[in-house]
C-alpha cells in the first residue's frame, strides 16, 4: 500500500515576509465521509429538498478526518513538560482511544498497553505551528506549486487556503519528524485581506479534508504595511493610509451584508440575499466565527489595527511576525491579542529593522501571550529549537522565563490562537493525545523527536522505518527509510 502524506508547511520569507510576487466551536466529532447520493430517479424527498435549497444551507467542505486506531500507550520514566504549569521528573503518561487518561509520577499500565521506556528522555505536547505555508507553497518550489497568494485584488477574502493545498508536498513528513502535530496553513501576505486559513492535523492523508481539524474555526489572513502597498503600488493602495482605507471599505460592505443576512435569517421574508463569497468570510469575522490572523511588523501599525477592530467590533486573535510587539506589549496584553513571533528573524526589510531577540520574553513579562511560529519550511522542522533560542535570550537579559512558559510558546499558546486550547496544547487528562517523545531536552539543538503521536496514533518513529511516512511524490525517487542508498 503506498503511503500518502498530507500536511501543511510554510514557506515563510517568500510566502509572508517579503513583498515580492510571493510575499508573504469547539472541536466536534469528525463526520463520517458522505455516501454517494442516490440516482435522481431514486432520490428520497429529503435529498430532493436539499438539492432545491440554497447552497448556503449545506455543509461547506466539511472535515472527513477520522482518528487512526492505536493500542493504549504508557510512556514512563520521562521528564514530562505538561505545558500546564507542571514539570514531572521520572513521570508517566497514559493515553487510549485518542485521549490522555493520566499523567503523573506513577501511572499503572493496563494489560493491553504498549509500554515505552523513556528513561533519560523528555515528553511534551505535540508542537503547533500557527503560521505555515505547507501545501500552498509546496516543494519542489516551482511556479506550478506557488499557490499561496491570490495577488489579483487587495481584498480576496473569498479564497480559502485549503483549495490550494497539495497533499503530496514532500515537506509534510519533514515537519512531522520535527514534532509538529497541528498547523495553520495560511495564504501569503500580498493582499490586505488574503483569505481563509486551514487548520490541519499533520498526518498522512489523501485529501485536505481528511486533515482538517474537526470543528476548528477558520482564520482570516490579513496583512498590513509594506507587502500590500508594494504589490499594488501601481493601482493602489500604495500607502499605509491607502491600506487602512481598504480595510475599512471592505468591512463597511461586510457590515451591511451581515445585517441583510441576519435580518433574513430572523424573519425569512422574501428571497434570501445574493451570496457574495468575499463578504461571506468578512461577515463571519464580524460574527466572531472566523479568527483574524494579521501579518504586521510595526508597533504603531498594530495599535492602529486594534483601533480598526474596535471600529467594526471584531477581535484580532494574533499579530504574526510582530517584530516590534515588545514596544506595545502592555497594550497587546490588555487587548488579549497574542503575538506569533520569530526567535531572531528581522532586518530583511525596512519595517523589520527594529527587532530584538527578547521579543517573546518581553511580551511574556508584560502578561501577554507570545508564541513562536515558523513561516518557513526549515524552521517548522526545528520549532523546539526556536523556542529554546527565544527562552535563553530572555534569560540572558534577566527575564526569568521558565521552561513551562517556553514550551507553551509552541503548544498551549498557539492552540489558544487557533481556538483549540480546550482540546490540544497541554498534557492533561481528557485532552487529545498529541504527544512527542524527545531524545533529550527539547530546547537543545542536539535533541530530536523520537516518536510523534497524533490523536493517540503513532504517526512517526525515528527508529522504525514503518512509521516514517512519505508522500507519493517521493516514491521511486528517494530511497525508502532504512535502505542503502
């Protein structure tokens, strides 16, 4: 059986950071795949009625994710970083049926459990990258796989990243081997409003629907600053004030669209309003159902974007890159806006010039919610090391960052930014069993992910070629794991 791999990695500098052609509900049980519809002549009345109803009333590209079966697992004798305020030396964790059952100093193994001796090793929650372009800027990196930016209009809220996603992206297995279990695949940053994100479980699959995190909120990618005004300089916006006018105009239209639809849904008088895909996404932002994920570097612009959110009554979930967020860390904490930052990337364009290595630590110190993102197909493979760099930069500056805080930067905090913190991001009973076993301290450059469990399923094992997924694109081109080259 050929193994197929779906996932999402990010091409950061090209996808989001630069300004060129490629600038860059709580989870519910996964629905079963829909059965083939009956022939028209045999269609029951309910099916015919559905066919006659408006498309807005039907499920739109639903998740078909199904949990992979796996025996119960007990990992013992490990240093466990729970990301929930507790570090357990010589601890154990038990999970079955995709959920964590117990975490502690002593946990008994049921008779049918697979027991993993992790003496000298570390265990963390699965890592979450909330800024990835895996699958939309796929490898090999040719124009044929460059699908992250619909750079045809400053506002393209109508596009969805999942409709560009390539399941055969060879970068996906590499990200899994780095301990990544969930990603947010984003459009690039060419546009003021670039479109919807896709929240994905990073597992081998055939279709993007099989990877979609059931019940996850969509994100809306927005971008401020140099990228959109550079891409659209010849026809506008060409200035930051033009950028702001573009957002306001779009949300004024969305406000009117939402009001029309809300009125019709309340009284159902007359025909429903005409659908507008662009305004549909923006109306869901205004309703609080889609989370704004905003590419923004400068402190003054972040403050203005929060004013924009106040004007139209929505909330920015996270500022991405946020190189100058340390300057307004208190404002961000007060607004409950997270920042998705790099450990030490800056200086590659004017708006990224004033970065500091202590950015994440300073936001933590101010009571904010920092997280480390990759925006890079290589960085996503080493997100644990990025968190380690940012933690130690803070400690060297006298900011007492704890290991628990630092591990939350790549687990619990991004889970919150995606609206998934009730189910993933920490090692607590009842949470989804997204678990990584590390060869050593996860903040060390020498440590590697040995085993990666996604929803309790052993998706990756560094010591077992049978659990080292590959994409179909690689088969026949690259030697199989464990074979001679």
